[in-house]
C-alpha cells in the first residue's frame, strides 16, 4: 500500500540538498508545513502540535524554501535522493 504522505508532486525537491534548520519567524511568515505530512513548523509557542525545526531546501522550480519534518526526511531520503547540506 502506498504511503498517504506521497500524494503531492515532489519533483521540485527531488535530488536536492537539505539543511537541518530551526525555523525563525519573519514579519511575512510565522510558520511552514512539511511538504509530505503537513506538520506545522514554527518558533511560535502554540497549543497546536508543531515542530521547532526541520529540513529545508530551495525549490528547483519556484526558488521558494521547502520544509520537510525530520520523520518524513528520514523516511523519504533515499526514495527522493535527499542529501545533507553542511
């Protein structure tokens, strides 16, 4: 059975380098979501389930930053050719 998290198009992050990063809010953006599972990633203290950090890369198509939670990163690293950026 296919994993429910694999419902999107992930071409723009396939074979990319990712860096484990703590999320930092800006005036324009106070959170992101994992590209696979949708988990919220933010540095704002909230009662909602969320993470403080994740793996981030730049989209090949849009030049936007794309975030992946640690669980999804580890689960799909080999499938999508993710590599760690130092």
